[in-house]
C-alpha cells in the first residue's frame, strides 16, 4: 500500500487501505495519519471542484463599524459539503479516523469523527459503522 501512495500521492483509496492494514497491526497512530491524509486529499478535491465553478471564496466586503470585513461565501462552502457527501468515501474515512481515536483513548474526538461520518453519509446509503462506533463509545467497549 505504501508503494501505491508513493506512485500516486493523491490516491485516496490507497491511504484508506494503508490505514486499514496498519490498524490490523495495532498501529493506530500511523493508521490515523493515513486516514487523515485521505481526508485532506478529499477535502482539497472538493474545494478544487467548487473552485472550477467560479466565483470568490470571499463575498463583497461589508462595513462593520467603519471597518471592511471579508465574509466567507456560505453557498460555496455548502457546495464543498455537498461534494463530500456525493460519495460515501469521506464518511468511511471519517469513521475509520474515529475508530483509531477510540482505540487510542480519545473518546471525545472519536465521537466527533463518528458524528461527522454520519453527517457526510449520502442520502439513501446504509452505513451503520459510525452508529456502531458511537454505541461502543457509550458502552466503554473500545476494543
């Protein structure tokens, strides 16, 4: 798997597979790093795709108490969210990150990842793993 990430450093599936392999070896910190790289690539791809649509990330500057303030374009940020929800890959990666964090004892952070995995699961897709992860966190069963 590491060879695949070297041959194509933007290959998300390779990082996800590498993370799964590292988890199987109980190397959760390294697995988390691989999943984080996959999530970063997916997020960068989402921003890139939305960027192709044109328009700016900052809206017309507004004056607040005489100062100029840049405001993020909420519509573009919403399109990034939609793009990330267009497939189940981002939710799978977030779930895997949550699993690693749980195994490392970071329950609060794991919970956030599982919740994000649920949030980013596309409509109509049955993906139970993050719900199971949340349930295990609640029971204190992380292993």
